[in-house]
């Protein structure tokens, strides 16, 4: 069933900080219902989440502090796409900054929303192979711990208490599908 998009009657910035911009919207649906929404505006270019795979069929992971959950989290390298940068360029830059490797083969698997009900942000999930050492200075406040995890042991990774980010779960499923493992 194809539905007509609602009409946006008004939009304004309701709040802004260094990190977040909240936009208020007044929307009218085709049935005449009028609703006020608030949504978080994401960065214009989105972000990348990189799934680096070693020649030994291992995921390369990082452990870094997640201020949102108040603890150290195990996950994949990721970061925003800078203005004027493509997702490919961001993938290479973030890989060098966060794990100290430059991927030769990169493949966009999917672009996913984080919370489509209240956020405009998209993350591009990228498979990265052909890794060669290449470090670049990043913006992390402390050095990131880099570790590997066998791809075939993915079931234990997804139950690891420190591995909790939804985008990382989506990335694992997309990679396993791409590699023909599920």
C-alpha cells in the first residue's frame, strides 16, 4: 500500500548544543490529523561503521569509552563523514585513525537509520578487507584498544556484555550474509 507523505506545515530549531540539534515539526497527515514532532537532526553526510576483516578471517574490533552508556564498549571502528568527504574516504581515514590499518578493498553493505521515528541520521556499514598497516592521528581522547575476534565465533561476540550497539549487530548480520555464512 502506497501512502501519501504528510505535509510539513512548519519547522524550526527547538534546541541546539555542540552535539545535538533538535528540530520541531508541525505535520499534517492525509487524513487531516495534525501532529507536532521533535527530531534530532543528524550530520548531513552521516557516518561510517567499518567491519575490518583480517587475512585470518577475524573481525578487528576496538574498545572505547561510550559516554552514552557510561562504560567501555567493544565494537567496530566508526565515525562521522566530514564535510566534502565521501563514505569511501571516511572509511579509509577512520580505519587508519582507529585501528591503524588502511583497507584496500571496501564495499558498502547497507545504509541504516538509527531511530527513524525521531532521528535523521544514517550510518553506512562498510566491509573492509586487504588491510595494511597505516596509522593516522585521530580525535580520540585516549588510545583505543584494538583486538581481533574470529568471524566463525560471532555467536559468542553478540552475547559479549561489552558488545551492545545495535549498529554493530546489524553489521555482523550483513557481513555474515555477504560472506555466505548465513
